[in-house]
């Protein structure tokens, strides 16, 4: 299917949204024009000593390396990197690795690989010392642990933080709730010197895990519970994947995140709506540290947008892990998984994911669901204009042309045929293949007793073998089960496609086929949605109860010879069937041909 109107989606005007408007407003006002850049993350004096920041804005994509990226992350990646690109800025890849327990190097590597695969490595390039040599703006939050600790000591000294020795239960009770203000901890009024001594003991490992925490001193009566003296540091003896056992206290995410943004000179810190209530604390913290001279103004600003929810898809890391560990799927890169590794193996392209992210919009409307069909539509639009075509028979049954020797002089004769690699790109050339006495056709293309409107093979009917000849069906030999085992036909002379007079015999049906002589056998994985319900875990439903039992059907197919040399990740349109990709893993492993169905030619879900 080709659609000239949408053939060049990248050319379409970028839709505006509230974050773009905020950036444009800042650029116009020069809100960040005075900033300097110290060449890497650092505190206020570090940046002040640097040159004026060559980046007009700085954004960041800040994954926690505790799992594989999924389709929701693709949206955040697209948003942050494309904004930086569009406005003369830079986007940082930041590993938000402040939580020692769940983070691993394996995830760091796969996250980096996926960001590059999505096509954003060029956006890292920003290296004045070596022009043309891309230097990734890749940072680790754990590199800032020293600063975070120093900032905490400053807050204590300035009377903005205290060590609380209440039990977690007491602290929870003291925080109050939506309708009840909190109550002060008995430790809240402790003098700074005493707090500092305690905090240093925490760091030195003199107290057991959970014995005490460092809290901000803000407002226990605030209507925003996040401002009721939130925890900044906790004691946790855990080995960190990068800092090892250097620390036995770790910063809380809500404390670390604004600091990371500020040290990296981020201008527009974009996150999902759940963090909206954290924004007052984000601002409070950065104001205090700027007052104290640890950071320089202007501070970054946080903007929240609605997270991407995709129909029939689950993005909770915990639930994705359950699918893998309980073997409902073959692994993190199972082509049915919404992980970027899975989507890649399924055959989705970076272009399609970017287009999909862009079209899903940037809004503040929570609970909006994007139809999965929109991803397939983006795939078709980006792939159709250049994917090579091929014929494949997914459920083969043999067709024998009985008058072959009569027409061509010998049963062994092979008649060369060809088809364009792409119907709109003659420059890509032709795919050659052979028509012989025996060909493979789709089982569903033959009916002994045709239903109304069926124009393909049934006794007495004429159809065209695409790019070949018109044939007339004689009937079929059946197996014990009563299914057609061999379909029989006669060829009609002088009807070869592309020759004069080929159209003299009118037919209503055209079928695809692959020659028995030169067809190549291949395994084809026909994938479908992993869940039968649009919102698999809605209302607390057990998402495993709505797994689609037909999400994978594997068939032994026969494909045309041009596919024998397919390389891993080559994508094709199988005529009449949809878009397919040569599997990354299986193709790398050996000579076996394995194709995955990415999407059909049109949306058929729910019909
Ligand atoms: P966790 O459940 O572990 O918190 P997370 O999905 O928030 O997982 P992070 O690694 O913290 O994962 O996410 C990195 C970035 O991706 C964050 O800025 C987050 O807001 C964004 N992000 C995550 N999921 C989505 C989503 N569905 N739509 C848009 N952005 C998302
Ligand atoms: Mg998160």
C-alpha cells in the first residue's frame, strides 16, 4: 500500500505543545542566555569558571538502570532529544543510579545501545576540542554523590535539614494525611551542630540501616504532603554498581534528581505527571542551594507531561519482569514485548517509533490511551516507501500445471519471470524467479465450493499467477482428511505478464506463488498482540488472565529466492501479507531463514 500523502512524514510541520511554547518563551526572553558551561557537570563555581554555554537549552533523558527500556521511554527519549535538536540545544543521557539495590551494568549497556539505535547518537555531538568527534553527554548520577553529601551538610548548617531518629512508623504517622496536617518530630528542633555530628556518624557507618534519616525542614502543615519534611538521605549498606562500598548512606531520588539537573545545567527538566506534586520541593531545594552559593541561577525548571499508555501493552517494569521470569515470553527481547529490544527484534524501525511518539502528542491529560494501531500505521508509512517486495507462501499447498509440457515442450522447462523490487522505484531493479510445472500457492486461495465473492481458485475459474500466466483451475486431489493436497490447473498460452496481449483473458483474481524449483523454505513467526484487552491491568485485573493465546503462530513457509540472502534486520513487504523482518538473532546464529511479521498491510485488529 502506498500513500503519497504520507510518504514523507518527517517533512510534516512539528506540532506545537506547551513544552515547546515554554522553551520558545525562554529563548525569546533570554532566560538562560547568561549561563556558562564548565565542560561537564559541576557546582556553581565550576560552571562560572567556564565559557558561555554553547547549548541554547539542555534537556536530559534520565533512566534508572534497573531494567530494559520500553515504548514509554521511547517517547521520553524522542521528546528530550528532539527538543534539544530543534532549539540548538544538547540532550544528556543520564543514568539515574542513586538506588544501589536494583541497578546493574547490563542495563546501562542496553539503555545506551537503545538510545543510539533510536538514532540519537548524533545529538550527543558537542565537542569543541575535537570537532567532528562525537562526545556523548553521558553522565552518572552516582558521580555526584560527593556533591549531594556536601549539599546536605550545607542544608544542615543553614538550618534546613535535621536528622530524625523516629521509627519509620512514627514518621509516617507524623506526616499526617490529605485532611490532617503533620506533627513535628521531637528531633525537628535539634541544633545544627548536633544534626551535623549525627549525619557524619550516619556516613561513617556508626548506625544500623534504618536507624535514622536526614530530613528537610520545610513545613509540616503544608497542604502538599511532599513538603512535610521529606527524607533526603537514608542508611543502606548495599554495594553500588559503580561506587562499590564507598557509601552506606544514599540520597533519595527526590533529593538527588533536582541536584543532578542543576549540576548538569539542565534548563528544561521534563518528566511525567506523577512528579507534578514534587515540583515545589524541586524548586525549594534548588533555591536553598543557590542561596548558599553551591549552585548558580537560573535553576532548571521542571515540566510534566502525561505518560504514554499504549493499548494492549503493559509497561510496568515489574510486570514485564514477571512475563520473562515466568516464561510467558522467551526473554526481554521477545518480539511481543514492548521493550525497545523486543520492538527492534519484532522489526519496528527507529523512524516508526519516532513518528509514533511524535503523533501521540505532548499533553497533560492523564489516563489517555494511544491505540496500538497507531504504531503499526507509523511502521507502514515509514517502511512502505522503500521496503523491497517479495512473494512468500505462508501456508503452502502444491499447484500442478498439467498442460505444462504441451505449452513449453518439457515438464522440466522453467520460465523466467520477474517483478519490481519496489513498484515506485524502478531504479532498484527487478527480482528474478522461475515459474515451473509445480508452484506453491496459499492453501486459502483454493476452495472446492467457493463462497460468494471468492475470485481465486475453484474448479473452472481463471486467475493470474502474479507476474506469470493466467491459469484455469481443474480441481484438487484430496488427502484422507478431505483437504486439498494438490491443486490442478491448466496454463493459458500468451498471457504472460508484461507481454503484448497478456490482458486478453480477463480475470478477477490474482494470487501470489513461489516456484517449487527455486523457492526457499523459511520459518515465519506470525505475531499478534500479547494481551486480548486494551488495558490488561485495568481495575486491578490479573494481566496474566488476558494473555492472548494466539500471540505467536509459527509456520513453515516457502519464500522467493531473492530472500535467501536476507541479512539480519532486513525488512520486506511480503506481497498480500504485510511487513516482515529477518530475525536478528536467528540469522546471526546460522543459515536458517527466520522472518518475523511486524504488521499486516492494514489494521485488522478487533475486526
Ligand atoms: P520505574 O517504574 O522504575 O520508576 P520508569 O518507567 O519511571 O520506571 P525510569 O527509568 O525512571 O523508568 O524512566 C526514565 C524516563 O522515562 C523518566 O523521565 C520517565 O518519566 C520516562 N518514562 C517512563 N515511562 C514513560 C512513559 N510511559 N511515557 C513517557 N515517559 C516515560
Ligand atoms: Mg522512574
